[in-house]
C-alpha cells in the first residue's frame, strides 16, 4: 500500500476515534425510576429554580445564574415564549432578551443543568399565556383541544424549538445541559371544560412530545392523567402529599411559589422564608427528589409582555433574587443552607424509600437508611401553633411549630426551617435604604410635552353600526381603541342625561364634548366594569368619546383565548321616551391595525412614534419653563445623565397616574401608581405558621402595587439618555426621580442556641453541639465599610433599628476589626469569643453593617 494512503487512513481512523471518544465523554444519559431522575446511571437529588430569560437582559444572565449556583441550585428552569419567538407566522426571532440558545449556553457555562418548558402554553402571567395572537385569527382554530389546526401549529413550534436545541447540541445526550423538557402546562386545571376532547388532547400532546426524540424525559406539570412515560409533577405551595400517577415515576415538584405575582390595585404578596423552607423540607422528607422554585428570579415584564388582566410590570415574585438582580435576604441565605442540609442527605435519599415514624399529634419523622446503621432523618412538627420536644434515637430535640429539623446522621440537627440564622437586609425593597441609594431628580425646566386631543383623529378611521370587541379589532398592536359617536339634543329637550356603560375590561376614559367626565376600570380577578354617570349635554350635536384600554391579555383559564375586552353596551337615559341604546347606533372606530385593515394606531402619539429616539428633537414636542401637570393623554419627554455605578437603575413614578414609559426607545413597561390597593388586608407582623396562600402576609395595603420601575443598566449609556412617558390619567413628571444603589445594609441576629452553619457539619462526629456564627456578606464588588451596631447580650429591634438591651456587651471594635474592608466575614457566637456580659442568661449577637464601594 502507498505510504500516503496508509497515512490518510490512519488520520481518518484517529479522527473518528477522537470524535467517538469526545461524544462518549460529553454525552449524558437521563432516565428515571420511582425514586429520582437518573443521570448517567446515578439517582440525583436536584434543586431547581425558574429564571425566564426575557424578564432580564443577556448582560445580567451570567450573574443571575452564578447567584443561583451559589445559592445551591443544580438546575435552571424556563418557559419558552412562542408569541415573541414567532411574532408573525413563519418568521422567527431569537435575538436580544429572546436569545434562547444564548441563555441555555450561559447556564451550561456555569455548570448547571436546564429544564426546558416548551409548552408551548406558558401561562406565567405573560401576555396571552405565551400564544401568538395570530394563532387566534386562523379560521376554525380552537386552542388546547383536539383541533387539527391548533395541533398542527403546536407541533410545528415544538419541532422548531426541539430542532434548534438539537442543532446547538444542547440536549444532555449531545453533551448539553438540558435534562428535562415539558409539554403543555397545568392543563388539568382546565381539562374539565373541554370534556373528552381534552382527554384526547392530553394523549396527543404526550405522544407528540415523545415522537420528537429529545432523549431526555418529558414532564407534564399538574397533570394527573399524563400518559406513560411522561412524568406528572406537582405545582403548588405544598407538595409533600403529592403522589405520581405511576409507581415507576419519581416525585417531582415543578412549581413551588416563592411568593406571588403583583397586580395593579392589589397589596404586595410576601411568603415568609420559614414557611417556604418548611414546605421544601417536608417534600424531601416524604420522598421528593426534584424541586423547583417558581420563581428563583422573577424579573420584569418589560414592554407589553405582562399578562392579564392588570398584571403589574414588576415580576419580582418575592423571589430569592429580587427584580433588580440583588440577593434577597434572609430568603436566599436560609434556602441556601436548606439546600446544603438536603445535599448532606442525598446518598440516603437515593438509597431507600423513607420509613415513617409517628411521635404524636402532628409530629412525625421520616428516616432514610443507606445501610442498617447509617441513616438520615427529618423530624417534623406540622402543628400550626404548638412547639414540641421529641425524643428520637435516645436524644431530645426541640421542634418549633410548623418546622422541620434535618439530621444528616440521625443525630445532629444541622438545619431547622423555623430558625433563620443567615444574614438579613434592612428592607425588602432594594432601593429603600436612604444611606445606600442615590436619588436624582429630573429638572422641571428640561421637560417637553405633546398633548393629544380626545377622540378619533386620523383620516382612516372607519364606521360600524355596532360596538366591536376590542381584541379582534386591535389585534393587540395597541392597548387602546377609540369609540366615538354623536348625540343630538333638540331645543325642547333636557340636557341632563344619565350615561350607562358596560365593558369587558380593562379600563376606559369617557369624554363628553372633549372633556373628561369619568374613568372606569376593573381588577385582576374581574376586569369587567360598569359606569353610571350623570352628564350634561348641550343643545345640538354632542360628542361622546370612549378610550378603551387593555392592560395585558388574559393568560389563564378555560377558553381564555376567546375572552373578549372593550365596551359592549352604551345606554343613555334622558329626554327621550325610554332608553336610547347607543350600542347599536353608528360608531366611528380608530384602532391599531393599519396593516391588515388600513386603520391607524390607537393613539396619535403611537402613530407618530413619540417613544422613539429618532423623534427626540422633533418640532412636535412643545417646550416651556414648567410642563403642564395632571393632564390626560399627554406625552412627556426629558433627557437625563446616567448616574455613576455598575448597578441597575430604578425610575420612581409615584407622582404619575397611569401609562407607559420608555428609556432610549426601550419600553420599561406599564405603570399605574394611581391605582391603590385596599386599605385593609395587611398585617404588621406575619406569622409564618400554618398554611400559606397569596393573601396571607400581604404588604403595602392602601398603597400602589408598584412605584419603582426597573431600568436595566445596558439600556442606558454615558451622556444623555432619553425618557419618554405617555400619561393617560394625569400626573406630575417634575417629581420623577432616578435611583441607583451605592451599597447595602446587612444585618445578623444570632442566638447562642441557634444551630451552627450547615456547611460546618462533618459526618461521624457523634452527637455534638455546633457553635453558631454570625456571617455577613456583601454583593459582589462591595465591601464592608462601616459597622453601625454591634451588641452581644439581649439586643432588641430589627435590622435597621437595633438597640441595646438590659444585657449589653460592647463588641463594636472587635466586629470592626474582623469585618471592615472585607467582602464577607464571620463572628463565632460564644462567650469564649465575645465575653460574658451577663452569666446565666441566654445571649444573642446583633450586628448591623454597611457595604459599599
């Protein structure tokens, strides 16, 4: 044989061998059995957290994922948002915040795994549940049922996403991070409405998913009739009592609500970390092996992405990482310690099924054995009021009410869900603390404005003899639809008239003869509303202009895709005999779908593009020494200099009414601070004990759901930045401010009897007492620059308002020496280290510190 041929064959053999070996090394097999997901032949106990890529920006994805990993997560879970990936049928978009591949690769680069919830129905308080609106206009289509047209479109999108992931080698079998995929989403909650067709649809969805050959398991969350081999999973505040629909499937929790979403006009939800940790510990105690936070980072509903009705722009969700990307304490730290405690038990959890041991009323243990003399245990007191002392394995343990203690060696408690020993922040709001926030007012003389006139304004409005449903008319290209008609009053008729308007939602401004007379609106639970108003008309012709407003398309419920919006009845009671039903009279409309029906956009300013940077210097804008305030339908414009710093910005819109805001042409979302929540329903102190729901532990009663609006740092640039507002109700833009964080206030409050840090526990120690520690840590890039308070004894108060008690050991200089200049520090809590200011008394250590550049 020719030597060149021999060399060529050898090179081909080596290349094939290298490729084969590389694939063998990178490829991961993912299966499951009755206990857990099995990755490369080994059962795994996995902690997961939801991060939705479009609710942040690509620039901060790596940091969010890093903080998730440091918090003890193994998996990142996300939906896939069909309406933004295919805004026009057949035209796909995967760029910017919607670069799904980039997001999955960012997770992979951090060493975490991915659960890809393709759906394609997402719910997620996302506009139209993630469905593109063009889907609604396919003749004969019916969503989420055995409708051939819908199934064809759903299959096409599923195939697109799975194909894209395969092209990029992102499934586990290809060496990628994706270990799970989801089809459909919580369909069980609406399946009853579709009858037999719903049952058939579930089977079809499962078969379709399996046919796509992802090589990783598929799940259907909250779907008791999920066919094999699809894993049915639990969603809810508690899932310890959940059982899969087959003994061959593992117990998995795909949505554990870390809090709840905000809605305009509602108090702010809050879920105490003690209850959240209790729910998670109970789940793993009773056999669970996969758990996911919904949400771990909630983020922001930028633009018009918020679902409806009336879901707020902030999707903070009271998550462990807040809307701005800052760690929320004590939630993040307490859960990190929980994850570590559970990780210490992993070898036991995957080795056997739990053995339950009852101690008394509402008190029990679950024990996992790796061998006859090696075990891990969970001791639970699920009574909502009574604490308990429990004897287990010859030792006595104190169990607070509504708590679980974790013993990775069946001896030592390294974590109790009710004992929060991690650091705390002074306030749940990242921009609340005055000493670590810079506030920049926007100069009153810098504002420009453009005032719109009420009613139809364009040449291409159209006339109909009936009231039109809003969504079908606007096709969601605008939140707004003008309804305009005229009313004639004869010389001998009274000008006093009662106006009755009924709307499917979500809000409406009513003008008579171009003057505002009333504003009506619904709420998240019932977007419909009615208006009854006495109005005065003039002799001759009168105009009635109604501006109907949408605040997010419906995203949940049976047949939600055909639920309407807008005005459906207008009746006048006055000088005529009987009622004058204007609903069937001649109406002139102006909507946003110029492309399909030759109409104009809902508002003149939208049509002109006043939100765009290209019109910043247009002569359309008026300028004066002080802008007009408290005016309806007015656009405002101003420029501002980006504050120094590397963190995100917040726009304080407390002084405004209702509208939308743009920074450098990017919409930061809808605002509505004029809509106050009810004054009752909140408590000053929240008792975490007992079952949680979204109305328990609410905050900010009598206040707006949201006043601060997130401006991503990547959306601003050095020099001047453009801020544009469209104000619908009336507000004062001169009181708007831009906030930036320059640091944070961190605290620790630790008792001598608290457990030691979970990461300090070592196996084979016997029954020992771990010394607690006060630990302080700053956000990355900041260091501890001052200690505002330090006391060992009986300190009183909370973070930000500590005070010394009767027993007080002044340890300020000691803490300063141990912590100043460091990003993090630790102080052992013991009399040996801190001295004993009051012997024989149980003592605590309280520290308050400032982190900054």
